[in-house]
């Protein structure tokens, strides 16, 4: 009998059933928790993938508008050559051939639009007029762009090869079929200024012609009424047996061309000699563009550079006019700066600091037509600029100038820039070879060198110890 109240003992079977019920309840609870977690995860994914299910964001309170007099002064970006501690951009030590290939069909700074049916190709008037004025002959000015319709006989592929010749001075002949070169030759006859391109096409075809392709070239040059047909015809006559023996090919060219070949064989005319090559004017064309950019004959200049703090008596800020397309084509690192300034901008002139006029002139000559004859003093000024904007070709030209320009006036400056940090490996290797030469020159001309410049111009502190060590070794 229970001692406290009327509670009775639970039978064994009832206890077992109760345990089973508790076990089932726990399992169902676990399943529910697992299902809730899965639903929560799925909901989170949907929420991130669908903006509609995201809760609306609370509007961020905006500060009251400031008075015009409270606005900060505009920030002026300055093109300069400061000494930075940033890592050096990737730069090779190979020479940088003059090329504006990156500008082909590039909309940046374009002011010419060539129309070839549905296709449109961007171009730059300063380059086109310098290289092939005939392309602009039928142009029509519309706002700030000159539109030119190209004859339908010129394909887009052919016209892009013309652009490659104009912008780079080269055509990828090795990847072009014989027929494509014939079509390029035909197109070059339509525009004044492409005489050299025409000669290159003819030269390529003379090198390629064999009795395997002679029949096709004869038919194509005849269809296009090209003068080069005469050379192909006489080539066929010179190999008359093979020419006549290829029945399938002679059938394709037609009876009229076959009769013409028979008559030419009877006349026994000689194969026309290759015409003399016209001068390659690529570099001179861009040199002429540079020479006129700051004269009264300048055309299409759309940016100005203003040289500041030159310490020249009577001169306070020299203005230098230029073409954005040329600068961007050769120095892509300057594009963001060029976008901020220009003829249509509130800031027409880019301020220049840290360059002498001679140095800036050398830089412009290099950019326009690849002039590597950089004065040594200017070369030293350009070291950090070339590093900052990743211009490996310019840095290579600078190093060459320093190597050949060691003198009493330049040796300390060369030593100073020779210790510039964060430079490409090849530059550091070149300086390891150049610095000892400078030290030897300093020791040999010890009494004629103004060492006060090291302190006045805050040159690298390693210069003086290097010279003292070299003197010490000589006295031992």
C-alpha cells in the first residue's frame, strides 16, 4: 500500500510503451528541426538570387545641401614624375617599335567614321590625314565626326588591313591568302597615299607565284583589271608547257584569257621587272605630325600640356599642344589623365611638373615617332616617369642614353637614378654594370666634379661612400 496518497506502481509493460512513445517523439522533433534548417537555407538562397524578395532598404538620410561657398576647391591632377615606392609595372627591356595598332577601330578620341555597308570603323583624323589623305576625300562633316563611305568593292577585312598599314606600317601578309592580297592591292589603287602598300602587295605576290596558283591569279587580276595582270601573264608564258598542260585550270580561266596567253607566247615578251620600292614614310609621317603640332599649321590637336616651375627667366608656363590619340596610343597609362583634360573640358591644359622643356620635348618626340636620341640629362629625368607609367621601351631608350652619355655634367645624376628602387630586374642589372663605370669616371675626374650637387639636389646617399671606397682602394 502506498505510504503517501493513493498512487499505485506502474506495470512493466506500461513503462516499456512509454519509453517507445518518448523515443518516437524525439525522432519527430529532430526531423522537424532538420526540415526547418533546410527551408531556412533555401529561403536564404532565393533571397540572394531574387531582388524582388529582398526587403526594401531604408532610405539613407542625406545631409543638407552645402552652400556654394562651402564647396571644396576642385582637385587638379598633375602629370609629374615623383619618386614612388610602388612596385614597378611589368616592363620588358625590348625596344618599343612605333605602332598605333591599339587605336585601330578604337572609339577613344575618334573623329572619323568609315562606313562599309552595315559595318562602321572608327578612326582618328590626325593619323589618317598624315598617312593617307585620299581616304578622307569624300568625307562629310557631321558634328564632330567626319563620315566617309567606302566603295562596296572593298570588304571589311581588306579595309582593316589598310588600317593596319596606316596605324602600324605593317600588314599581316603571312596570314593572308593570295586572293586577299590581290584584293588589298586593288583597294590600294583607289586611295591617294597608298602607293607603298600597293608595291608591298605586288612584291608579296611576285614572291608567292608558282604554277600552282598562276591560273587563279591571272583570272583574278584580269577580273579586277589590275596592271599586275601583265606580270602574271608573262610568268605563265615563261612556264608555257606547264600552263597549257593543266587542262582543268586553263578551262577555268576561259577561252579569252587562254587565247591572250597564246598570243603573248608568240610575241615572246619579257617578264616585266619589279618596280622600285617607294620610300617607307611611316616614321617620317608621324615626325611631320609632331613638327606641325605646335606650329601655326597644327591640325586636330585636342589637348595641351603646361610646363610649370621651369625656372627660366621670362617664361612662366610653356604651353605644348598635342593629339590625345597619339599620346594614348603610345602611353596607355596616361589615358585616365587625358580623359580629364582637353579642348572640350573645363581644364584645357594638363599641368606638368618635374620636367625641363628639353626633357618634355624628348618625351614627345619619343611618343610621336620613336626618337631614341634622348639627351642624357633628359633621360635621367624620365627614369621615374617611365617606371610609373609602365613604359618599358622608353626606359630602354633612357638606359641606352645614360650608357653613352657619361660626362662631368651628367655622371652624378646618372649615379642618382641608378639607385632608383622598385625597378624591373633588367634595369637593376644594367645599373650594376653602369654604376661602377660612373664611379671610375668620378675618381678619374675627381677635381673637376662638383660634389656639392649631391647635397644641394638631395641625391642618393650611396654615391659618396661608393666614391670614397673606390679612392681608398686606389691608395692601398
